DNA sequence: GATCATAGTCGTCTGCCTGACGATAAACAC
DNA sequence: GTGTTTATCGTCAGGCAGACGACTATGATC
C-alpha cells in the first residue's frame, strides 16, 4: 500500500489539550474545566478542543488558551508582546492511545502554558465551569468531590508538571510565572511552589543576580511583600541558565 | 459547536516520522530514505508512515523502526530486552502545519531513535533506497546530489539532533549509541561525535566511572581500539546523570 | 628485541560554584 | 522604641571540573 494514498489513511480527530499552570498562594495550580457532556460528564478535565482545518497546532493551542483564560500566548524566545497578559506556551507531548477516547480515535497534542497569577477563570464554551486548583488535587485525587481527571488527562497533567519542574532548572522559564516586574523574592517563591521545597534566600539571591543576562534591574523598588523594599527586575535576554539552578534532593 | 461532535471534526491523517541516529566513523549519522513518489520524488526524507487504526503512537513508531532497520525498540527506562539489536525510542515532537504536506492535512508525530552502529540499512517498502549520512549532510545541504530533505523533515531532524545533544548531558542516553558492552573510550567517542568536540580522556574517565550506577564493569577487557586493553562496561541502572556532563563551550 | 605510537588509567592542583549560615539594612505593626 | 518581616551582603568549607603530568599495557615497526 502506498503510505500516502489519501483514500487509505484511517480517520483521526486531532485536538489540543492545555496544561495551564500558575502559582497562586504559594502553590502550583492547574486550570481545569468541568465537562458538560458525556463521556466523563461532570468530571474535571484539561481545557482543549479540536484543531481547525486551516490552523497550525501552536495556533490552535493559543486560540484555546485565549478562549479559556483571555491570555495572549507568545512563542518562547521572543519577549512578551503584550506585557501583563502574556503567557509562555510550548508543545508538551502527543497522546494517541486508540482507547483514550471511548467514542473515536482522537490524537491530542498537549501543550504547556505558564502564566502569572490571574483573576478568576472564565468558563469556556464547552465547560459548565472552570477553576484553578493545586496540581496535587488532580494528581492525588483523595478529594471525593473533585475526583480524577477525565480521559488520560491526569497523565498529561503529570507530564506537564514534570516538564515545568525540570525546565526551570536550566532555563529562565520561572519568570513566566511572574508579572513583568518582580522581585528576587517573588521569583524564589515561584521556585519554591513549583518544586515544593524551601530555598535559602541568600544563596538564591546570589545565584540569580550573579547570572549575567538573567535579570535586569528596572530601577524601581517595591514593598508589596512587607519588610525591606526589594529591587524590581525584568526577565533578561538569557533564556538558558548555565550552570543550572540545582533542585534540592527530595 | 460541540467540540466532540463526531461529524464536525476536520479530517486528519496521522503519521509517525523517525529521526534515527547512530554514530559511525566518529560522526553523528541519521537514517534517510529516498522517496519513490511525488511529491518530493527522488528526494531524501525521514522514514515514517501512517499510524494504523488500532495502533498506539509508540507502537507505530516501533513498527516503522523495525521495518526500516530491523531494530527492536524498547521503552526508555527498561533495560534492552534484546541485547545487541535494541534501540532507544522516544517521542520527539509533533508537526502539524496545514501546508506541510501539499496534498492533505497530515499531522506527524516525530520520534527519536538512537541505535548502535548498524550494518548497511535495508530499504523500506516505500523507498527506493536508504542510507546513513552525517547529519550535517542533511542540515547544511551544500551537497548538490543530496539536496534538502523533503517536507519539513530538515526541521524535524534538527530538533531530533538537538534533543539528543542536550539529553546526553544529563542522562545515560549516550549508552544507547553503544553496543551492550563498551569501553570508556568508546563512550567518550560517542559524546565527541554527538557534540562535535574533543573531550579530555582523563576527566571523562573520572566523571563516568565516578558516577554511581552509571557504568558497571563486566570484568572483561578489550583491545579492539588498539593500545592498552580497556575495561568493558555495561550501562548501569542510573538513567539520570547528576551533576550532568558539561558540554564544553563551542 | 628495542623502540615507537596508541590508548587507557591514576593523580595533582587550582579555581569556581554551592550549601550553610552570620550579619546588616529597611520597611511595617504595635 | 521594639519586634517582625523581608532583602541583601559576606564568609567559609567542601565538591567538582578543567588543565595537565605520569605511568601502564598493548600492537606496529625497525
């Protein structure tokens, strides 16, 4: 058989699913929407939807992200085009188990989005409601009310969280969780929330301010955390952290 | 519109494409097949094919890999089930530009395979011939005879090479390029070929033998490289290298 | 068989980075 | 003012990497 005979290929649906992460109240939170229809009706799921016929995968992910959160995605590498409401968006992995959707063959291209803390989420079209919750809520569903995520979304979320946890080690990705201007302490609390550990403020300060191009001071200061006023920084041009930030053992 | 209405989704074809890498004669080589039909007839391309209706993505990639090379893929994390002809296989990324295939909407889930040096490749079903060539041959197509890869395969190959280059820094992945038993020098030549740099033999030896669980001596020695006989090792259980192997600055 | 070339292996030294932690500074609450 | 909180600077010891010397064990060559 010719592998490109248009009449011979099996029919697939292609969707994008989003792992949208943010840091709220010192914990790493993910966005979930409640499913309004079968299967898994009433269960929580990752936001997502079909890729349209004329749409790139990244475009589809950015569109879904905007529909669900109002965030404007920007490609990694380029500085945020719309300061304040931009989000980091990157492809995560693709999930295509034949049985992952009971109705039909669906291949889902999962994307990972990282955003600063946001106002209350707005529900998307196919969801009765949406909410932020700590990732453990979905990954260790002890909570009777929440339950496990629909489809294979728990696996997708776990993969997205793991990607975020490892990528902030060697890149400036953690700044995607911060507003345009932020203090060293705020950035440290991002690392602490994502990794679930406590970091030494003095060593962290030395590391991030000593890495050329990582942080650029804006000149301003803030006292919004209480205590002594802290310098404000913006993310510098450096995207790779070399040597990396070391994640403490366990 | 309901995002899961089966009558509403646009038709997609889903393929897997393979970036198969090996180290031959001190250089990093990729497998390419010559296209036997339009479009890009006669041009070199990455091996690949359609995902079947009842097939997982990883299964499809493993099947294509076996068809093209005879290699038996094994999941990362588990030791090679078939010593000598096993290959590391992992998902790379998914490419879905609407115009990437001029005939129809094709989403390709690219996979990365790493294999020890192999005998001459055998041609797959849809290819007139297949060959190994240094990755630069395809990425910097100065060679008139070879030309650029078909479709977006140059980008896929570049992404696969970059994945391999970065992943051997912090994992034991480089052993996937080696036969079951290998010497420290052979492993070092893998790093040198993949990174295109020269490494200090003494510091490299100290690093790999000093990392617990990375290498386990088999007791044997070999002299196949000439010079003093070298100890033979197998890959140990450790899959992560902490601290990582440092890639020298360009 | 002596010499040479090649590769492998063990050590040494120096500089950089990290982790642990003391000390000081600048705000706010009372 | 005193206490609390957070930010920032400094010091010190240990670990690791880069540079490189030294020695070992083989095959090739004369």
